[in-house]
C-alpha cells in the first residue's frame, strides 16, 4: 500500500469508527498524506509554446470545478442540473487541453508530468524505521483514559476484517498507567502479607493475625468509596497517596491489636481488655490525621496539584482510624483467645 492509500483508510475507516466511541475526544493525525494529483511542469516547454504557469493554473481550475451546470425552470418548480465532471485521476489531467497552438491542442502531458502524490510533501511520520500514518487519540475531559483505551482495544479486532493488513499497527501509551496500578496492587498485597507474617510470628494467635488482614482492606475500600464520591480516579497522585498511606493503615491496626493483647496477657478478660487497649492509643491514632493537613492548605498551582494527593492520604488515615478504633477492638474482644505458653521463639524479642 502507498501512504496515500493508507491515509485514505485511516481517515475514512479507522478514525471515523474510533471517534464515535465513548470517551474519545479527538483523533489527531501525524504524517498525514492525503491523496492528490500533482502536475509538475517543465518551464522550458512552457516557454517554447508561449504559455505561463498562470495559464495552466487557470485552465486546470476551470476544468475541475464541481458545480451546477444550469437549471430547468417550470411554472411550479425549478430543477438544478449537476454533472460529475471533476477530474480525479492522473490520466484525465494528462489529456486536459490547456491551449491551441497552430491549430493543434496543447495538453498537460506535453508540458510536464502528472503523478499521484500526497497533498503535502513537507510532513511525514515514522514508526521506528517505517513511514506511517499515526492516529493520536485524545480522551474527552471527565472520562477515564484506561477505560477509553480498553474500549478501543475491544474494537480493534473488528477493524482488520474490513482493512488491509498494513492498517492494523498501533501503540498504547497507557501501558505505564497500567504498570503503575499493578505495582501499587503488588505493594499493597505484599505489605498485607508481611504484616500478617510478622504478627503471626510474634503472637502465634490465628485471630490476632486475621483481624489486621481484615481491617486493612476495609480501610482501603472505604477510601476508594470516598474517592469515588469526590470524582477522583487512580492517577499518579492518588496512587502515590495510597502507597504512602499503606504504612499508616497497617500501623493503626497493629497498635490497637498489640495494646489489647498486652492487657489480655496481664490477665484482663478479653472483652474488657478491648476498651482500655483502644482508649490508651486513641490519641496517637487520631493525631496522625494532622500530618498531611498542611498540604491541604497550600495555595497556588502547587496546592491545586497536590490537593488530590493530600485528600487521598487524609481520607485513608481517617478511614483507618475509624476502622481501627471500632472494628478492630470489637473483633479483638470477640475473637481473640487468651494466648498460651506456645508463642514461639520470636515472641521473646518483644521484651
């Protein structure tokens, strides 16, 4: 395929279908090569026949005008006559008569060459080492870019059914966003796994291990709910905030569980141990909320840029504090059993 043929498929098939998909705001072209017919005149041949470039230009413009040719008027109606006489092929341009000299017609092919070529020869695009027509797809404001690209990917397999094989090369620049989301997911799961492993290694209590593994996801899910209400999405700032807050979310649950376990080990019944175990660390947990409040009060462009980050962090800390001060002590008083002597060797390092 020539670049002009590829550009025709890109504009009339691919771009038309993609631009109608939800979330797509603009389909921009790079290296556009719209098909055109280029007449390359030889100045010496023009001079020999007493013609100028303007003579050729004016005749070509007159002969290729696609306009009504007249009308038929009746007492009660009027009909416009149209004819398809626009020249679109190089062969038709070659036989176009420019003038008559000595009784003989002077055609375009007598003055130069006529070729199929792109409309603009001063722009081009490459995909690695190959010339290409690049469609740059921009999303509409308010739409999720990952979801928009997912919709386009789902549509792509149906496009090659009506297109040549040369028209199905594409690239996805949202791969870095997907990689960031996967990396944060891995960090969250690894953090939860490490917390569960450390708690079980020291306490040797199954329910003391299960409780933080439940409270941490609860805090994160509650944070996602508030982010959804605020209209936030998983972008670089919110992902960075979630990654930072994992440590605070983990610490809140561990502090409450360890303090409750301390009272249980001292002989306090577990239902009663949950109350002082929580009240003693309540101020410490709540005070964490004030850490990122100054970022919310920042002004200017920097403040607006980091507002989503600060809100995500503060919401996660607030949700963690609520869960740690309500759900965690309730589960401790309900589920944790009084530890026995079989606590493992690592428990000795607590003292």
